[in-house]
């Protein structure tokens, strides 16, 4: 084939087939793009069915991981033509926050904070999960820098033990001693009560709370809860508390933390992002003079 190519193999094949070179290229120009479009459409359909709650931007990122240099507009067009729309659920939210209490309301320390690494700011929140005939409640703690959920708990009550269980899991998973970690939450009684604050202070963690009627002060936790609802809860029918705990736990630990592509993390999963940042920090520290070595990272997050 190499020798034929050097001698103009297209012209020779056209001559053998009795067709002109112009006809060959004209037919190829019609067939090749159609074949490429079909292969891409097949891939988009498969990825969309495997990830029914992903929008066109995350599907675009998955397609690019498969080696296709496409833009999001083309993926959006294909999904629209094939009616591959991300699933969405109905909006309904029972109250999970009761700020009518006499406990101390701590100031908001997260506003304007610029994060440069892990374990600088955690965000905590509670949301409801609907079962067939009841509601259960999920408490989470996530690292704002990487968006990773570092602790969570699910129960059929809203007592402080729920939030404390999630916090204890986070503290067991991360060594935050002497790091100056800030823990941010709303002013709900679960987070303001003495037991919860005592647990934070004993671990050397500084409490921080959103301002009244300012849900955007805890936007990162709110964003995770929205993701959880649209990509797991709203499309599921849980049998009971144990079923919900198993399936939501699988989503948080295996899907969200390890697999889900996060636009704010340059389309990496939280664990991929943490691994990358840890390697960059270690490399940066090793290359600098010993006298100047302190923990650094190449990424910042402004709040």
C-alpha cells in the first residue's frame, strides 16, 4: 500500500474501477461525514442513557474523554434532535432548618474567603428525602475546595444527633488538627446547639454561620443538595430508610465523589481533583528550597 500511495494510489484505483477522481472524492465527501455523525450520535445516546441526569455540558466532557474533539453546541444539538433530555424532578422542600433558638449565632467567616487547599473550609447542610409514606433527612459535610462529601448521615429525625453523626464521620476521615479549619452552616438548631459547637471547638475547628434569610451564604452545600436531588433522589423510589441509606450512600461515595464530573473542578471528580492537587502540592514543595517550604497548591477558590 505504501508503494501505491507514492504513485498516486487513488488515481490508480479510480482507473481500475472506471470512475473519475472527482466522483470518488464527491462520494467520499458525502459518506465520511455521515459515518462520523452516526458514530458520534451513537456514543452520545449511549452516554446519555448511562447518565440520565447529565446535561449536555457533562455529556460533552464524557465524549471528549472518548477522544472526540467536539464542542458543547454540537452535543446539545444531537441530544435535542434525539430527545435526550436530562431528568428533572418536581420542586418541593419541607422545612429542615429551625433557627428559632437561644444558642449563639456565630458570624459568617466564609464570606470573601480565598481557598488554596483542602481542609480550609467545610460546609454543612441538611435536606429531606421522601420515602413512599414518610420523610427521612440527610446531613452532609463537604470540603468546599474539592466539593467532596467528607461526612454524611441519614436518619428519620432532625435531632442534633443526625448532624453530629455526619460531623464525626468527617472528623474521622480527615486530620484537621491545627489547620485553622472553618466549619460553615446555617443557623439551624442542629448546628448551633452546645453539643455540636463543643465538638467543633474540641477538634480545633472554628464555627461559621450564614446570615439570617441568606441561603446563598451556604451556596456550596446548597449546590450539592441540588445535584443529589436531580441526579439521584428525584428519579428514585426508596422502599424504606435502609434502602435509601444504601442507595444514597452508593451515589455519594461511588458516583459523586469518585465519578461525577464537576464543572468547577475542570470536569474532574472530587477525588480526581484532590489527587491532582495533592500531587501538585507535593511536587511544588519538593522543588522549593527547604527554608521556603510550606503547603501550597496551584488552585484557588474565591467565595
